[in-house]
C-alpha cells in the first residue's frame, strides 16, 4: 500500500527552520504543472501574480485581478496533494485592512489557498494584524515589490544602502510582531537576507536573496528556461541536460535542500 503523502503546513516550515533545514518553493498557475511539482517534492506552491506576465502576456503584474488569482489558485488546489498553497494578493487588493481581510478570505474560501502573500513593509502591519487575529495565515513580502515597480523605477535590488537595509530589517520585525507567519525577501543583498533570517523566528523564503534564507522560490518558467528574454541572474535552467520537467524540478528540490542552490553567482552584494 502506498503511504499517504505527508501534508506540508506552516508548522512544517517552522520546524524546518528550527532544525536548520531548507524547503523548496516554486510558482504554479495550473493543475497539470502543479501536479508535477507536488509529486516532485516541492514544499510550497506559490500562485504568483507573475501569471500576469507569463500566462496573460502583460508587461507587469499590475493588471492581475483578484478574480484571476482565485481562478488560478483553484486550478492549483485541484491538483495539490501535499504542498502548501500560497497565493498572492494582487495589486491594490489589500489597500485597507478591511479590504485585505475580505479579499484574503475569498482567496482561501473560493480559491483554496492555505496562506496569502502581501507585498509591503510596515505600512501593511495593520492589515497583517487583522488577518492574523482572524486566523488567516500571511506571508509578508519585502525587498523588491513588483506591484510597486512604477514607483521603484524598475526591477532593482533593494537594501544596498545602510539606511535602506536597516529599514528592511525593522520592517521584518514589525511584520513579525503584527502576526505574519512567513517572510519572503526578493532581490536583497545576501548578507542582509542572512541578517534578517537570523533575526526572525519566521521561516524566510528568498528569491535573489542568497543562500542563508530558510527556503528558496523561483518562477517555474525561469527555472525551466522557457521565460522569453534574459533569465534573471538569481535563476538557473534546471531543465538543461535532463529528461523532462519532473526531473528538472526534482533536481531543483534536491539542490535547494542540500544548500547547493542558490550559489554565490546567483546572489547580490
């Protein structure tokens, strides 16, 4: 008899952090690939608003709607057996705490998400606190914020200056105190990501944030080498030289958990 798959929960991620283990995350937007990722051992399936660019063909994530996110989360949830499903709160869907609560509830109730991800620092603390008090799990997203790309002036590494690094560290502490369950750091210097990871009890997921984070996430299409144009520096083509998508994902999971990915060449200083 085949044993039942062990379900990944937030408690699983916290236990891995305490034990010094690593966990692997990838984006997923549909049932077919979500099933492959789940079977290959991916711990967290992130239904990212990157689907706006990679699936819908937009220039940024800004046009993605809450209904879009619910639809794609529902597709992933139908295929998932063991992985934790994290879903992005899309552009301006958490502009107020009350709005964040209502929209996060829809992502969980209608979409099947286990956790929602909200971009932004301390300004989002009240929203995070309200969701936490109502029992809705939250991943706080710091560093490069794709939904704010028009304000940032492009996709740029964040936290390089001393004051900006100090602000990001303080943001992480504030959001942890507000009740966040997970933290995601995108495109920050590896040393800063290491400091933040050590300073919080939250499981920390990195993307372009060096090797010291507790978990790693990549956009699936990037790590399969099918994203149009230049692949991000922090990614790697795991499909090259392998027999198929599942083998590529299995190698990604192995490399993350062994601490072999990301390497120094994928990090920012």
